[in-house]
DNA sequence: GATGGACATGAAAATCATGTTCAGATAGTT
DNA sequence: AACTATCTGAACATGATTTTCATGTCCATC
C-alpha cells in the first residue's frame, strides 16, 4: 500500500506533502461511502486510533474540495457534509433523511436543463447546486410512525453530538 | 392599508398576533424584491427608522418559513438568505453572484424529474433543493476583469458586514 | 377602565461549525 | 545527518443563529 497503484488515496494535491494525517483523512473518506461531516470524520479517525486534529481535518477537506475530489452538500442545519467523488464529473445524490445513506442519481436531465438556462436569461457562467432528500425503503416503516425517529441509531453517523437544533 | 385587501402583509401566521415588528419585517420583505439575510434585513429596518431586534427578525423569518411564505437559499458562506414567495408553489431562482439580484426561473422540467426519482429509487417523500447562480448581463463586463469585484457597490445589499470568509 | 394571563420583544449570553495563529514537529531534499 | 519549507494541532477567534429571561403588550373579561 505504498508507492504504486494508488492514485486515489495518494496525496491531497500534486506537490503537497504526504503526511500521516492527510493519508488517514483521505483513506477514511474513501472507505466511508456516504456523506460525513468534518467533525464526525475527525471522531471516526479518533475512534480508529488515528487521531487527527480538527484543524487538520478541515484543512485537508478544504484542499480536497479545491482539488475537485469531493462532493459537498449541506444538511438542514447548514452543516457541510463531504464525500469522496467516485469518478470524474459532477454528480448528485439522493440522501435519506433518516439514516443518512446516499445514492448517486442520474441527473443528465437536470444538467441539460441547467446548461440551457443561461441562454434564456442572459446569465453567464451558470452553476447549480441540487440536493435531494427522501426516506429510503429501509427507513420508510419506522418513519411512518415516529417521523424522523429512525435517525437515533444511524450506523453511518458515528457519535453525532447534535442535539438542540430544531 | 388597514383591514381588508391585505393577505400578503397581514399576519405571519393565522392565529399569530399582529405586532409592529412582525408587520415591519413582513412589509420590508415584500418590498425588497431579492434575497436578503436576516442581519441585512434587520439593518434595513433600523435604517428605515423601524428598529426591530435581531432575535425578533430571526423568529419572524423562522415562522414565515414554516408557514411556507418564504423561499430560502444559502450563499457561499452558508448564510441564509430569505425572500418572500411571490405566489403559491415551489419556485427556484437564478441569483447573480456579483450583484445578488435574483430572477425566478421556470423549473417544471426539474420538478417533474424530481417527482419521478422516487419511483426509480424506492425513496419516498422526496424533496429537493436547487440553487442556481451565475453572472447577470449587467455584471458580465465588470466580472470579466476583476472576477467577483462587482459586488463592492451592490445596490440591493445594504450594509453587508461580511469580510473575512474566503 | 382595571386586571390577568398568554404571547411577544430584545439585550445578552450560549451554541456551534468553521477559520486563524503560531510554536513546535515533520517530510523530503541536499 | 543537517536543513528548511511545510504541516500539525491546541488554543483562540469569528460569526451566524438560537436560547434565555426579564420586561412589555394585546385582549378578553370583569
């Protein structure tokens, strides 16, 4: 796991140093297949015995985002959630409001529509952000009753210390 | 301007009291045709001689949002921007990154697409958030050179005290 | 027109994600 | 090994939003 064949978990940016912390953040992000917050990622690393400072996590995520290697969304509270971008190009996700699991959705219709917007409006350099949320099949039964109660034991959101919001 | 014929600047919610502050917030929001932050709205009211506490502005905006009378977007920094919803139904906007001006765009294609997502994914109760940004025709010339320099003298953003972010 | 209680206000403090500082540690080179 | 630009992280700073709570205000009732 050193040297060749990497490319995805190699370095944050060409020219950047490869440190224990950045490698750990990058690997955790690749291994974690869903969106995760900076703080949760930091906690995840700590639990795994690879302690990385929160500042470093934020810095690394910022650099990765700049390098175009992450997709970023915001949850209801405005918190940013990151995910490694599976392949090139712009992708959108449908995220379960209960368990937080995400799945990529085909968005060519929206992309094409967004591209055409500029022509009709006189706007240039049009960019778009699309966020889709719903309740996945696995969460639907429990969501019918207690509304958003299924989040309580989310398996993909280690140590979520949010409590008061809403 | 009292009693009949209102309906838009009347009360925040049915059953809520009509106070000087809530009326002022609601009227300012209706008069201001673009997205505006809570803090900017508060400043706007203060400038207009109708001082309203920041807490009350936030509370009123929260209630209006719950009542479905506002459209809300987030700017690059995560700050929430509010705008009175012109008519019933879900609408989306194309916002100029330079001057902040917005215009509603026709989104039936996206709406229809989003509605169909559930069927293919097994997700229920699918909701979507779409944010479009670009550079409007008026800002295009100045944006070519100094990038986002045209924001400096935005006429629709009174007293914008943001500085450090990014 | 007084009273009482439910609701509203706002100044201050709390919260919370994220950014910045800077002294010390480290990677990669010579 | 020595060197130095870069990286790290604890502590602190920031800034939007929320909560607290003492005080104010509306309104039905007497």
